[in-house]
């Protein structure tokens, strides 16, 4: 009998995005993406989609260069947090405890093999909408904004990595993440991984950084309710002068209906819809895409833009 | 520190539906719902949506009266199944082991306080599409049928119960199900419960049987990808002469976009879409709807049809 | 050989809506419906959807009671206007010329048999978007607002009439309107008419006023791009506290996907989508619905709300 | 005062498509596009979308090479047909009368400057659905098929032309078609034209044949109800192994949401949706796109595939 799976992470909690243009980035997330500001502290503004249950899912922090400050996962229980910390301590990946942040309690920080910073926390502040944002239905966190793209909730993030395989093993072994799909090249090297801790088919992805750089960020994704909402997002990005990199189109991998743009700070942002697709099997069999299969492009034939393999934040030429 | 939640059930696996008109019911599920037949045995035909990963999610069995034969949950692991069986044995709810069925291995049967039969199993047969149903994308179980309503996957089921509270406690205590929303009447009695074992906001619901009968079935629901797909389903049901009971409309409870019809055998069937809504919080705070709130009707004001509270299968006047 | 049809009217141009709550009505049309203000004069504010090509399609005028000030049709040419005026002059329906209004040139006014005021005009002012409302694509009148319901363009209007038949004959004989669908009761009386001067299946409808009152207004309708947009409109009306009368649902007559609400001034407003349906046949054969057919309710079975037959503006008890 | 516009053509009636693989083409249109066969005669099969009111909108004819046999417009009246024939006779464009065809009466044939054959007719046979295709709603021509892509109605066609300007003048002067949008290159030459005789923003388009060939066919387009329906069409084409050339994406010109595929005979076929966009202005001001503007690609940035400018039917290397 196989050992039982580790189920200690509950979901992706939030991401800290660094931006050299904090005012313009904030306007983008509020006016165009339709998000709500739920707090400010120091150089950071905290933001949320209308159906995110926690205080925030995006921490936008002014910085010299764009990129990701950290990603954070909420654990399923205090005990689950303790178990993960015990596993990480002394592993060489551990950084240590922080006192927490606006919206959540103490967090344990660690680093993946590529150097991205990851926080684990359990204690969190449930969002309480102010009167003007109270929803009509009590099972909803916040009033539907009816502004811009109206993103619903944080969906996933994507990092670039110089060594995808090493990162996959780290997330499997230390955090109990499950690999639902991956790309394995003809030489046996791993070029992409999609991992989940929920019934979503992925909560984060790592893809190979073709520049060989380490620790870079690829994109953050918010979910909307339908593919039509993604198309409408494209209309709205066009009107707002937001540069569209690719899409709307359907990925072959994970079948996500996607749209990639650049926020004013230079970070890539995605709006997506997955339809009613969920991974319900507790023993899902990883889908392995070969190099040849990936050359076919996306589901309906669109070729992947070259920038998709090379552009990340911070841009390589701005790294020290 | 609270004890950790039980996470032993992975998802709703399938439902056995009884029908006095097996041929007409089969035609309904295949031609109108767009499902595929994956097996036959005895008086039963096994059916599936195009994205269901197991052999089947619906077992359609010829019987004198309509209703539910049993519901079945897949556990997360063999160990999880053992734990649930240990909890049930000797509880008075237990029935005992079966050898399994077409498509899955040994199953442990039990009964909820209202008498509905529940199976738990772990071993399952993954669906292998025959050549003519092979999908273009390898991360999909079966080719999109492009026929009828094209239901994607089993979503949830709903039973009627004479005592909702007793059933809630049973599912919480013995099976580790989590209560996401409920209706509590002014007199303190519970009139409805929505429970989940996944990130879906519910995998099954029980509502009060206003006739006072026990063990009846309310409906089975398949998911489609968008609200527009539900509207199109209404167009298709209309053309096919399928009686529409209610909808399309949006429930206040759970915000599901719903459409209820009757299959030829007399059972109520729903087609639904939940948008991108998921319950990600591991400590979700149950939403409690009051009697007054429920009187307001559905989200956009539609009043609940009276038949919704009284019609179930088998019909009361056909019960022994 | 049949005489050739009169093709002198080009389309419904605008409607003047009277409101006893001008500020609240204005906020409704701008914030919730997503319309833009294009002018003010006297007690009136002029409004438009983002794809309306003329200066405005709605003139909102402060008044003691809600209702319709007038409806206006643009003719296909100056000559066509002359022909219609010649036909009306001395008919008893004619009122006479006005100097025009903000946004359009001289207009000829007349009255239908029920007393509703109708204007015909040809000269019009094409909308020129100010810089902040310039669209990204030059074949669009105005930037997509990404605010509220984002209604696209005026679609149609509906009046109540004490004598539907008399009004039908007036619109056919004097204005060349074509009857695409109608309701004829068992006693031979006409209870509803849907008429067009375009390829839309109707530009206006008249239905019987069950109160027997004359000259009342039933509703004004703006079009959005999809049925999903109508569903989203329902979500947004709910959040904004706008009373929903009926829908979203699909009419059997004309198959319009509809949603009716009340604007703060008391007038009924509709948001609709017709899919890709057009009447292309120049000799369309009028669809006649019988009394029995109408009793079946709407397309998917919803019964027509009683208020739909009796509530109009001004309300009967406010009429002099 | 300007002369009044000619309004003699009612709409695009049908197209005769030539195919070297008649059986495979027929299967494509029936099984994948979801069309219905309404007749057979000689080497031709007649086909229709579920909301086309005439006997057919596509005549599929076996031939050595793919391409267009002819296009046909229905006139608004018998008198209108007489006027157009009078204008064409002796113009050098006229071919002469035919006795008609399955589904329509006598037709007058002419040729545009590029050599494409055009038929004008008035008498037509309204489609009468056989019992198994009777719709539930009497204002609909045929039952919604719930099979494949379920195309609703013929939308438009596109031809290639060696001299776009000459063709534009022909359609304006002889047939009264209105130019809604066009592409004018930096050297003043016309590279594309979109013309209408209805409230649709175009009923046909001609674009420059970059190979310099004459009389070729570019594509035929059927309309579906929403952009989501076009996305679903892409899913279905992928499953059916139909080659996708481009899309789904949104054209800058006309803002059509498009998807281009190749039917088995080699002809390009489009599925489109225009939302609620209509041209209501009787004096629409032609939108002129410059060479620089067209270099920007489609609305959301997709570059136009090179094959779009060069591939037509018959292929150049198969022309005599």
C-alpha cells in the first residue's frame, strides 16, 4: 500500500508583486482589472478580487525592478503548518519565521531551489466588506464591482526556473504538491510543470527560463467566470491601452482559456477561465507532454510567442 | 488547537438512478444530455460525461419506480477507506462490503439516517476511450461529443430527507463532510444543507421533504462550462420535448446557475454552472440562510416552484 | 404584382423618457446601465449607449409623472421624410413641425391612435467622442465603458395601447412599418404587435393595456452582445438594488432573451439580446400567436408576471 | 438634395460551392457544421442553417476543383428585380436569365469585373420543416439541431479580386450595395471592401488577390449566436480533425469575431459572431483603413496569416 498523500497546503494565498511604477500599477489593478484596495502599509498596497475570501490576494510593493517578492500558501490547519515547518527546518531551504503581515498571521519563509521566496501561514483575516461594498448575497465576499474586467479570484501563478526538475522535487517532497501535467523534452529534461494542492488543475506552474537566469517571475493569474469574460477583458485591455502579449486562446496544456498582458510595472498578468474543469481524482495520473507535441502550438493552433519563453521579471538585463 | 479535519472522501463518484422507463431514460441521457454509454450489465447501463475520469458516473437501472439506488463516494486512498469503514462498523449505519461493480472495486455500504444507501470505494477503473471517442488533447478523458447538451462531468446530487439535521450530523461525524451552507427555519429546525468534500462549494445537498416521507431522491446534476451552456440546454430541452420544471435562473444559495427538468423515468435532473466559484478556505464559515431570507426567492427574484419542495422520487403515492 | 413596400423609415432614433426623479434616473442610466451623457438642455439630459451612432438615443426629461414624452424615427433620406409628412398631413394624426432638438434637425410630429407622440426626422448629428471616450477601433462610436451593464445600443420600445389593431393599421399605412409577429385572441381582437422597419425582428411593440387606459408607455430596451451579458446585468442590478420585474428568460414571441427592471423614476427598462437572429425576408410572413399559445408562458415555461399586463407609465392612478 | 439610395437587393441568398470531394464536404457541413440537407439534384446537394428561412443557403456541387459556382442575392420585390435587370442588360456584365433552381424561381445572371458569377432572384421557396425537424417555437424555421457547431444562418461571403476598386464600383452602381468599410493602401489602391444591402455591417467582402489571379473565392461564413459559440466551434473542429487556419480572434475591420477552417474540398469556411452590432444609419460614413493601420494586425494583436492573402479557391496552381 502506497503511503498517503500529504494534504497540508490548502491553497495559494497571495503573491507580492514588485513594481517600479506603483501608481500606474495600482491604477491598472483597480481600474482595469476591477480589484479593490483593502489596505496600505509602507510601500505596499493590498488588493483583492471580489470573490477572494481573505484580506488580500495581491500585495503590490514599490521596488526598483518588477518581479515577485514572494508567494504564499495557506495551510489546512495549524498542525499542517507545524508539519511543513518541521520538514523544512534544516533542509537548507528554510529562511525562518516572520511575524506576519497585514491580513495574515505568522508565516514561515523558505526558498525553492531557484531562489523564489515562499511563505506558509495559517492564521488569516477574513475580508469584511465596508458598507458600500457589501454584496447582495451573503455567500459572497464583496459586491461585484461592475468596473473593468471584474476579476473574481486569484487563480494561479507562474515562475521561471533554470532547473524545473529540481523545483518539482522540492514542491513534491517538502510541500506535498501534486504534479498534474508536465513537459519533458526529448533529452529527458523537464521544461514545465503544473502543480496543485486543490481540485483546480494547477495552483502554480514553473517553466524553463530560456535565458538561464534564476528566480524570475513569469505571471500572476486571476480567474473570471467564462471564456466570454476573457474575450471582454481583451476588449477592455485594448480600450485601456494595455499591451496584449498573447491570446485570448486555449492552451493545450491544462486547456486554460488565457489572455496575457503587461501591467505598467512590466510584470506579465493573465486573465483565465477553466470552464467546469476540476481534478477530482486523488491519484491523478500526470499528463506528460513531449517536445514534439508542444511544437504544435496551443490547442487551436496558435504558436507560442517567443517572448513567452524569455521575458520574465525582472528582465534579464536589469538583474545584478 | 482544534482537531484536524477528516479528509478521507475524495469526491462524489457516481449515482445509481432507478427508472421504470429504461429505454426512454437511456435515450434522454445519451441523445439529449450528450452522455456516452460505457458498459451494460444485468438491468443496468453505465453512463458518463465527456470529462468524467472514471468508468462511469451514472448507473441507470431498470426498476418499478424511479428513485436513487445508491450514491457512491471515492475515498482519497485505501487507508482512508479503511478509516471510514472502521468508523461506520457497528454504528448502526453500516450495511457491509460488496464485491464492487462494473468500473470499481470493493465498496462498503452504509445508510444515512433517512435510509439512503451510500457506497464508499477506492479502487476504480479509469475510463479508456475507444478509438472513435479519443480526444484531440491528451488531458481530456473523452472526445467532446457535440451532441445535445454535452454535459461535462457529474457535479452533485440532492436528496430529500425527513430530518435534515440528523443527516447533517451523520455526514459530518462519519464521513468528514463539510457544511458550506444551510437553511435554518425560525423554529430552529434545519431545512436544507449543502456539504462538500472537495473545493466545489457542494458535492451533495439534502433538503426537507415537505411530505414527511423518508429516503427519497431529489435530483442529480451534471456540470457544463458556462451559464450560456445552461441557456442552450434549455433551448435543447424545449426542442426535445423534455419538461422543464424551473430555470434557467440563479440560486441565492450557492449562487448556482440552474435548470431542472424531468427525465422520462420521472427523476429530476439538473444542468448547472458555478462560474469560477470555489471554496478554497479550509475553515469555511457556514453560511446560514434564515426562513425570511429564503422567502425572497432565488437570486434574481424567481419564486421556488412548489413542486420543488414536494416532488421527489419515488413519488409519495407510489411508495409502499 | 403587389405594390412595393414603403421603406421610408430607417430606424428607431430615440425616446424621450419622463421621470419624476431626474437625478436618480440619471445615476441609474449612467452608473448602472453604463450609458454616457452627451448633452443637457432645460430639464433634459441626453444619453447614449457606446455603439449608438447618433448624438443620443435617450432624452431623459424631468416631469411630474413617469412615462414617454415621444418616440422618434429617423427616415432613410430627406425625400423619405417628405413623403411621410405628405401622407400624414391632414390625416388627423399630424401635429406639425418642430425646429428639432439637441442632436437632430427639424422633426415632424404626429400621434398614433392611442395618443403616443411620434417624431420623424432625417438630419442628425453624428456623435463625436471627446478624447477620453475615443475608442481604440475607428469603426466604433465611443469607447467601451467597462462600467455597469455596458449597454451597446438602443434596441426597441414598447407601448401599451387600448386598441392594438388601430395602432397596427396606423403604423402600416402611414409609416410603412412591417408586422413580424402578433397576438390575436380567440375573439379575434389583437392583443400585441411587433413591428419593424429594419432587419431587426422588431423596432417597437404595442401590447394591450389591460386597464383600458390610453397612451401609456411600457418599456424601453437596450441591447447587449450576448445572453451572458444579460445574466451579468441581472447580477449587477441585484447588487445595485434595482428592482427586477422578470427574467432573465427567453420570450416565445420573437425569442428575445429579456430582463425587465424599474428605473428609479418608475419606468420599466429592458436589457435584451437576440443572438444572431435577423429578419432578412423582405416578404416575412407574420407569425400569429393564439390566446392558447400565449397561455403557455415564455419559451422555457416562465409565466408572464401579471404586472406585465397592467403596469405602465404613468401608472393609471396617477393619470388625470 | 442627394438622389435616394437604391434598395433593390434584400439580402445574400445563397452560394454555390464547388468541391472535388463532395462526400467529405457534405459530411463536414452536416456533421460538423450542423447543417441540414434540404434537397439533391444532379451533382448538387442543398444545405441550410437552422434559422435560414429559404429552402437552402448553400448549394454544394461536385466539381474538379474547389471554388465558388455562383453567389445569389434575393431582391426586395419583383419590381426591384426588374429594375436591376434593366440596369444590367447591355452593360457587358449581364449573362442572362436562368429558369431558376431547386428552391427558387427565375434568376438573372451577371458577372462582376473579376468574373465571379452573381444571380439575382425574387421568387423563393420558404423552407417547410419535415415533422422530425419541426421547431418548438413557430417563429423559427427548423428545430435547433444540437449537433456539431449548429450554425444558425448564412452570414456573408468573401471573394478575392485582382481589382477591388472596379468591383466596388460595379456593386455600387449596378446593384445599389453600400460600402461600410474599406482598406486603401498608401498608393491609393483599394485592397479590401465590405459591402451591405441590409443592416448587417456587411453581406460580402472582396479582398485583393495577392497572386493577381482573377475570379477566385475566399470564404463563406455562417453565423452563430455568441462569441462563446465560436470558441466552442473551435473545440469541435479540433476534435473533428478540421484544419484551423486562424482564430478565434476579433477582426479590427468590422469587429467580427472569426474562426477560419478548411472544409475537406479545400474551400475556406468561417464561423462568426457580430454581437449586437448593426449598421442602422442609412447614410453610414465609410470607414477607411490605411495600410499602416492594417499592419497592426487584428483587434487584439494577432497578425493576419500570410495564407489569408494568397490562398483562395481554386488554388492558383490548379487554375487553367
